[in-house]
C-alpha cells in the first residue's frame, strides 16, 4: 500500500470509532 492509502485507512478507522462512540454516548446520556 502507498503512504496515502495507509493514511486514508487510519483516518477511516478513527472516524468509525469516534462516530460509534458519539452514537453510544447519545443513546446512553445518563452515563455521561
């Protein structure tokens, strides 16, 4: 893989993790 492809892959994983965490936090507001 090229350098750009690796960066895009890491960016996609980060966005998915942050998105999932945000959805979880919004679904369970009493825990925060």
